[in-house]
C-alpha cells in the first residue's frame, strides 16, 4: 500500500495524540502509527504521579529554579524558560477546558495539588494515582471523535529520506529531508509505504534496554534509532534517569511506586527499619532529586547486602483521602502481590525510568533533518539537563505537541507528488530465513544485562568500555541476522535496541564529567 498524508505521527502517547489533535483540527490530514494493538499501550498510560500545572501563588521563576536544580544546571536555558512560562497554563486550556479531564479534588471541591521530590511547591495535578491512563483514555476518545486515522499493530521500520531512498540521482544533491515512513503491518507481514510532508517522532523512551525498568516492553527507543540511522543529531544520551522506587516482587514486574507517596510523607527504610536518607541527603532526605535517591538506595542495598529496600507510607500518611483511595492503583497492585500498603512497607528497587537525552530538537520540535520533528521522551531540547524534575514529562509532551503542531501548521508546504513517485516500495531480501524466537530472547537479555551492569545507576570507565565491546559483538550478529530474517516487530525492536544501547554507551564514555543521572565512579 502507498498512501500520502500531510503529517505522520509515530507514537500514541500524550505527545503524539495531542499533536495529532492540534493538526487534525487545523485541517491537515494526519495518521498516527503505533506498534501496539491497543492505542492506549504507551508509557503515558502507566504514569501515576501527575502533571505540573498553573497554581495561584506559584511562579515560573520558582519552577525554573527547581528544574535547574534537579538538572544540575546542565539544562538548555531557553527550553526551561519556555516550559515554565507557557506549560502550566496549557493544562487548564487544553486538558481541563478542551478535553474535559476532571483532575482529583479536595473534600472542599478544589483542585488537589500534590508534591514530588525536588519541588519547592505543591504544583502537581493528578487523577488519584491513575493520572496517565486518565489522560490517555481522554485523548483517545477525543481523537476518535474528530476522525484521526490510526494504524494500530503497525511497526515503523525506517524513515524515508530523499538522499537514501529516492531513485532520482538529483536528490543526492538536495538537502536531506524526510518524506515518510516504511511501516510493517504486524498481522499480515506486508510493508506499507506511507508518505507525508512532515513526520513527528513521539515514540517514547528506552527503558526496556535495562534489566530493571518501570517502562512497558514497548519502550525500545524505536524513534531514536530510526532518526540516528537517517542522520539526525542525538544529544545527552548518557543521561538515563532511574526511578528510585519500583515494586520489588517475583511475579509483578515493571510496576512503578509513584514519587507522590514520598510527597505525601512516605519514608525510605532499610530492612532493619532504619531511615537512611538523612545519611545520603541530609537536607532534602526522602525528597531529594531522583538521581540522588536512586544512588542512595543502591548504596544502602550494597552496604546491607539486601536485594531491595522498603518504602513506608502506612506510618506517615496524613492525607484527607483514605490511603487506599488516594493511591488506589498502587494499593490494589501491591495487595495482589501480598502487600497491604496501609499496614506494611513496600519492597522497592531502583529501575530505569526516563531518558533525558534523545533526538536533538529545537523549541518548535524541529530536528536537524528537514521535515522531521521529535517531541516527548524521544526528543531532547535540553529541558531536563542532567536529571529530570518529577512530573515534567507529561507537561513536556503536551507543550511540545502544541509547539510542533503550530509550527507545522504555520509553515506547511506540500512536497511535489512527482518526488514521491521516485521512492520505491520496501525491498525484501532475495532469501528470507526463519529464525528461532529464543535467539531474540537471548539477545534481548544480553543487552539488558550489559546495560544494567555497566551503563546503569553507577558507572565506571572500565565497565563502559566492556559494554562498548560487548555491544559491538551483539550489533554485528544482530545486523547480520536482520538482513536475512523475516521481518517482524520483535526483530525490528531488537535492531533498534542494540543501536540505542551503543549510542548511550558511547555518549557515556565521551562524557568524563560525573553529573546528574550520569554518575561515574
């Protein structure tokens, strides 16, 4: 199938759907691609804590200061200024007034603002601890109502660029630009050629590259790998944020224990029942920035020889709303694993959570390649610096969705149809080999273990060099495998994963400055 749109959006989380809504309502034709069968299966859907929003008495200057402090002043000043000045009010304009999201309220009927680590103010709106899935379901409902075209269960393979794919030799002498995407229909195995004047990468993060992560398995960094292969700039890839508190349980994996618990008074304790954060962060203690808390837990685990630490909310919660209602998702999930958070501390362990680097993007989401935009976690504007401030991610996705959509709408121009005619359909290899799925599983585990051990919470130069060497070996094998294998979603994701792992390790080796999420021992 060959089809043309004004804009193709890759990813169906908060940034992708918000951008698609703005673009569709501006009169442009939009297609949203997701490799999942369900539109809702995104990182956004699993977000618990909340979203920074405007609040009377707060100020952009206070928010800027908190972002810079958390980011170790490694941030892009212009991106922080734009975010702090334009972002918080957008939650009211878009989510509350337009989409109609009813965030949680106090017993007096006022919006209930919560606090998270490194914030100087209670400025975070939430929907109990279901903020992400509430936002996701609301965006999906609105998107379907206005007729956005979705390609679910379709995996983006490669960006189509004029220089690389066109059969017109003259395109070699033009500036590089993106003209669409080759997309695999996961069900049929057919590869579709989807053209567009603009492509927006909104494909999320890279958490699944690590052995322990709060991200769903879809988070293999597909957008960054595609952009890198197309020639886009990648920056700050060494900065991987590890969330201090994921649920430690033999049967329940990838479940986040929101930072909001510590915002509501929860304390970190070791297995002896001792509060230990004052030893590692005497001033902020349990509400220190995420990188500090994650390293403290990691260090305490090493000091005590324990596989996990504990988070005690039962002894400290004083909120108006009953604990099991305020954190209903966490309560129900933990209870299914035998932990009653109203009576017992929660076993926790740090896990890969958020990618602070990514495809370099400007204040309108434009990348270094013409017609290609990147927004949300796949992008890097420099907003987060060396470490992300809690609850900035949802607002970042919302804000840059609008900024990129506005830029596309304002400067939209169509690529001539004759240029699309020079782009061939996807070429399959002459000989297609079937493969043993166990080989993919083994390669995935090897990458995840390598990244966890050598490019994780605490790094060393020797360890990173070992990771680089191992990943070069895996890359050679995987790429050779990919060239002849029958295309499927897992094969594509594995190729993207090894590319991204190599990018991260090389960036970590190049930055000898131990700072924020990039902690070199």
